C-alpha cells in the first residue's frame, strides 16, 4: 500500500479548471489500477494519491442527487452577480464555494488506506472536527446529515461549518470538503444549502468574531488529515501521471 500523498495548494483557481484536473488524475489512477490487475505482480506499479487545497471564485455546484429548485435565483441573475453554476457528479445537493473558503480535494486510492466510503467520510469529518477544536470550537456530526456542525448535540441552533460531497470510482475518490474559514456567508442566501431547509451556515471567522490566518488553518487541517489517514506528504509539481 502506498500512503504517500502528493500535496498541492492551488490558491485561487477557476472551478471548471480544478474539476477537469481532478477528473484527469482520477482517470489516470483508475487506469493504473486496471493495468496492475492485468500485469504480473512484479510489474505492478503503486497508485498515486493526491491532496489538493484550493479556493474558488464564487460558484454554486449541484450534486447529482440535488434538486435544481434549491438554487433560489435564475442563471441570468447569477451571471449578473458574477457567480458560476455547475451541475456536477459528486454526491449531495447544492453548495457554494468562494474566496476565503478552504476546499479540499483528496484523490485517494482507498485500497491504499481502507476501501470503505463510510469510514472515509467520517475520517474527513473528524479532521474538520479536530481543526475546529484547535480554535476552541466544539464541532461534530448530526445523524443523517453529512458534514460538520456546531451545536450538534442539543441542536437549538445547528450551524453547518463544513460541507462534503464525494465521488468514487474503483475506490479512487474525488471532490471532497469545503470548510468555511473567512468567506462571505451572504452567498448562501441564494441557495438552500445542501438541500436543508431552515439550517444556518457559519464560518470560523463568524464564530470567533475575527478573520483567521488562512494558511495557518490550512496547515492545521493538513496535519490532522495526515495523522488520521497516516499519510506521508510529498510536495511536488503536479502533472497528470502517465500509465
């Protein structure tokens, strides 16, 4: 099993460009897995793993199980507001990405870790929960609601701080999580976030009353992911691997 993970921080990057790059990396990883199954043991090559951190210009994305009516503005209005809109192939409903939000795209061959999507999602959530705890916020899970929440026990005013949605092909993952750090939460007023009526969205900055050092949050989250998945990070330029 290969637990080395190629890490890249893409900074601010257009959603379509990031989506295309993910698809290329996933396809190459799946192709290598198929090739390995057809090759002798001594000829098999380890599959690559990737962790990509990125921020996006304002964009709404609708998952394959999402309802279009959860977008509360028409696409012409979105164009006027400078917000992009994509129907994509991850699980989940509609969400927002924008500057100041930490989006993570793990492209992992779970055969290198544990081939279990439930375990994978809960482990991603745990990394977010531990990051929130680093800043004195008690976060957790609400049964039946993927993602990470504040006030998740008594649920008098549950607030979602991190949305998640993934796709997997032959145990290779793509898409991932979006942790609200310093982003403008007003954009969530144009959607029913994650299809959940009456549920509030929050951020680290809103809960703490001040903006945070974005890179510090990124490093803390990266460290928790490394610990939980037993990853060994490799920093290198990212090109689509050949098979």
